[in-house]
C-alpha cells in the first residue's frame, strides 16, 4: 500500500499519467471506431491514407528544420517565442512550396506521365496538413516547456473526436479515401486551434523582431544541421514501406499493411510517446543536478520492458482471431502482417524513448550516423526485394530483422550517454 501511495505522489508518475490519459482516451476512441471504418472504407482507401500520412510526416520534418525541438531549451521566454515564430514562418513557406509541387503532380497525372493509381485527389490536402502538423508539433513542445501536460492530453482527445466524426460522416456518404484523409486533417486542425487559444494568452504582446528570429535560427542551427537528418532517417525508415508498396505492389497491400502497423503501434503511441516527452524533461533535470541520468534510464527501461512484454505477447497470440472478428474477413491478411511486426515493435517499445538523450547530450552526430545506416540498409534491401517481386511476408521479416538490430544498437549508445557526467 505504501508503495502505491508513493507512486501516486511521484512527480514523474503524475506527469506520465496526465499525458497518458488523453493519449489513451484518444487512441481508445480510434480503435473503437476502426471496426466501423474498415466496413465503410476499403483496404485501397486505407492504402491512400497511409501513403498520404507517410508523405506528410517526411515533408513536415524536412520543412520545419526540427526547430520546434528547441522550444523547451532556452531559459529565456523571449527566445522560446522567437523560435515559435520561426517555426510558424517555415510552415507557411513550406506549405506554399508543397502546394506548387502537388499541382505539378496533378498536371503530370492528367498528361499521363505517371501511373493512374499513384495519384489521389486526397493529396491536394497535403499543403494544409503540412502547415498544421508543423505548428502542432511546436505547440506541443511549448506546452511541455511549461509542463502543462493536461493540455496535450485534451488536444489529443479533441483531435481524435474530430477525426472520427468527419471520417464516419463521409464514409456513410460514400466518399472514398478523401473522407479518411479529410478526417485526419480536421483532427489536426482541432488540436492546433485548441493549442493556439492557450498559447496566445501566454506569450508577450511584443512579437520577436526579424533580427531576434534570425539569431535563434543561428543559435540552434544544429537542429536543421544534424537533428533534421537523423530524424529524417529515422522516420524514413518507418514511413517508406507504404510508399514502396504503393509503387511496386498496390494500394490494397498498403491498406492491409497499414491497418496492422496502425493497430500494433498503438502501445507505442499510448505509452512510449508520453514517456519519451517526460523522460526528456526529467533527464535534463537529472543531468543538471546529478551530472547523469543513469538511475532514471534503468527505472524507465524496466517499466517499458515489463509493459511491452505483456502487451505484445498478447497481440501475437490473439491477432489472428481479433482482426477477422473486429475488422472483417477482408482484413485477415493484416493479422499475418501483425504477427511478423510484433517482435520488432516490442523492441522499439522499450528502446525508442531513450533516443531523446542524443539531443539532451548534444550527441546528434552519432544518432544521425546510426539512423542513416539503418535507413540505407532498410530501403536498399526492401527496394531490391520489391523490384524482384518477392513475397510481402519476406520483405516484412527482413525489414523487422534490420530494425531490431539497430534498435539494440541505439539502446547501447543511449545507455552509455546516460552514464556520462554532465551529458558531455
């Protein structure tokens, strides 16, 4: 009983719980509505959604310069505001460029220069979604800077509700993949609006000058110089599969894979994202006070392994039955994909939250090298296997094996970083 009472009073646990409640609630809503969505939309529609999301994630990383990660670093509130304004400007410029690119792609589609099934009118929403994603990410770091974790939880909840409402409504109206994509965009819009209402109340009335914005851009240049490429490599490694399957196979295959990947990544979204945000803040505090964060690292690692083992072993055993029961017979192949991905995602579950130490300890170069190597091997081998038209199951097994090897490599390096005095 004393242990439980102590846990409930623990600041780290309270922060995690606050973040997790909103995230868990939003994901529960999305899971609950999935059996309906898989009957309103086809695997092809989910394939388009998956490709759209992959492109959007890659674009938002490239165009933001990853400056949003710097929001929580300066002690000065004025500097943090200047970073926010820098990110907002980048989001506007990049969305305009993306708008031009999408219309060029549309022209190529009508002229017959690209395969007809590679284009979807859903891609017209990419510039809008890019703007929203970049600003939402910056606002999350702003809120985390002030440790107002409850607002992050509420934003996740609002986003899920709007996403579901729009998707279901358009699904009943017979709208195809555009309905799923518009629901995604609507959910992100709701989150950004909610954050901005609170953000505008906190910032000083005086805006940062162009000179101040340029100064913070130079001061935190290592984010676009190193972090951007390491994060791009990391996310490319996670997002390239839907794009490769779209080009070499079909949207149907992409849809089947995306459902398995989406359902299995829920534990990562629910737990590790929340833990990673809090671990990053706590690690900074530990390093400032104690010179290292080894104790925090070990405690977090044990919790993640314990939770992940229960969750992913259950998924591996039950997925063949659950997928068919909840999502329908046309999604049976997704269950097979899910079992293959289980081991890889279990390892990611207890290793990825610690990657924030590369940023905290100013060791982005190492992370960049590791992520670049993983992405190079993963994309190279998967593309070769796809060109040879190998079975999708073989491709997924190969991809999972490569990912597991590099996840353990990252775990080794981040553990070493947690031991270094003063994070140097």
